[in-house]
């Protein structure tokens, strides 16, 4: 898959960004996806629907931030669940540090769009859960949980119950709970999709700050093009079923990122390219719909 940036009129990167991409390319490969395929099979062994993934291949470098985007139904979430070991693959392979992924593992943390905290545990106990399950003592697990809660800015909520938290707070706890297992990769499936615009913007800033301070690689599924450009080093664009890679785009926006960059030429060029890939021009789709009027003659809402 060619990964050269194909953005109209904005191919030049700043020296700092060019150096960043060179540094990323020299890092070790932490995750390899090779010809990954996924079919859902019906009760008699026949394919229940068209293939979800049709031969997806790409590599992820250590400490890279990858966003995965594409039209609804292209297999983004299925891809992430396979990488997390939560969904079997139909073909191809996934290698984590050179070893085949055959199921869930502590080296991969996952954050979902739905709030997945244990409602019967406090915030601190939720974050302690992973370390306790891995055999660490109560005191050590509690100390680590408080450290992670401090990282996500929720120390004062340590003894609160999940139902007492806002949506953004719940997702920060979910991130802390995943990071408490010290995963090499954090898999995030539209984690901010259910949040209001203001909270979502705050969570994006929180995530970038956490990623800056924690040795973790991030794969992040989103429908939001602005969010993908704001967060990612590279964006993997999937086409419709069967899901396949249309293009891998290096984001031409300097770091550190901030909301004010959203009107910069490079940001807008990247967004335009993503829109072209996800929603290509469809001459048939431009035709006017049949005119069916269910209002009184002369009652024109646009007048």
C-alpha cells in the first residue's frame, strides 16, 4: 500500500513534521496486519452477508497514533475487535511484536464507545481491577490506580460510583483502567462518539496529553474527519464492503495539535482528501428525488 501523501497543492511538509515521520519510520514495528479477512457465516456454513473485510494489510510503529475511518459498515469496529482478540478472523494474520494474536491479551487495552465500567465498583476499584486480576497486591494496585486517576485528572472522584460521573469522566476512567495493565497498544472504538461537542473536544485534548506522557501506541476508530486529523500521525481510510484500504494518509499538520489548526490550509486539504475518498462523486446520486408533496399548494417552507 502506497503511503505517500496525495493532497492537492499541499504536498510540502514543515522540516519538523518531515523529521517526525522519518523518526516514526525508523521505530520498530509493533503490529502487523497481513491480508486480514472477515466473513460472517450463516447457520449452514454459507456466507450470511458480503465479506466485512477483504484483505486488509498495514503496519503500525511503536508510539504511533493511527486513526481508522471509513463509511458506515466498512468494518472499522470489526477490524479493531479482531486486533483486540475479541473476534475471530476468517483469513490472514495479525502479529503483535512478531507473535500471532490468537485472543485477548494484556498487551492490548480496549476502550469502547459504550460506557463499560463495572457499576458495582467505585472509580478507584474499576482501575484497580486489572492489576488485581494480574496478581498484584491490594496496596500496590491501589497506588497504581491513584497514579492513573491523577493522570486523567480524576483523583478527587476516586471513591465515586460510575453513575455519579458524566460521560466524559466515565471514558477517562475507562482509559485509566485500560492503561493500568500497561498495554503496548490502546485500541479505541469511537470512544467519544456519544459525547456532546464540548466534552468531546475536551476529551481529545486529554487523550493527546495522556498519549504524550505514556509509552503507548494508539489505534483509534472514528467517523469524525476533524477528529482524525487532530489526533493522528496517519489515517487509514477503509472502503465499503468488503472493507479494504483505499489510502493511508500522513497527516500534514504540525504537532502539538490544537483546535486553531482546523482552518489551516494543510488541515483543510487533508479533510478534503478524506471526503473525496469516503464520499466519492456519484453521478447517479446527484439526481433529484421524485417530487412527492404532502403539503397544501403554495405552502413552501423555503419561501
